[in-house]
C-alpha cells in the first residue's frame, strides 16, 4: 500500500512486530500500536467517510476525543481505532458511512 501519510515512527524503542491486515494487505506493526497507528503506518488515508456528507476523514487526535478514527475492526463497525490495541492477525478496514443498524451488536474484547 503506498504510504502518503506523514506518520513516522520515532526511534525510541525497538519494534516488537505483529502482523495485521489493513484492507486485506499484511503489514508489520509494533505489538503496542493501536489500530489507528497501524492505519496511519499503512498509509490508509482517508480511513473513513462520514454518513451525512460522505466527506473523508482520518485519525486526528489519537486519544479518543474526536471520533475521526472510526474503523471496522475484525468485522465490528464504529470502533475507535485509537483506543483499540492491535492483536496478531487483526483485520482492519475503512468505515464507509454509518454502520448497518440492523446488524446485531458484537461484543468487543479489550
């Protein structure tokens, strides 16, 4: 995936690698990263679109306040990517518009 993002990892510690799948493409990230950091590292910008206007968005505050990092993580929509720590093999996808409200809610494990 071409990386148009200006996101760069600081050289403060060595990488403890894990593999996640961003839009189906395997990428190596640090085991301590969040799903939003993995999205930025993969260059997936924009990572969602708004339900009202369809405008494109991407992770912004990375601390859970702005909700710009909503993603579909392991099949569960409306996940704040900055608040979800990655897991080996995690599937991360863009969220296009609103989630389907007729879809049964799924339990999210921390």
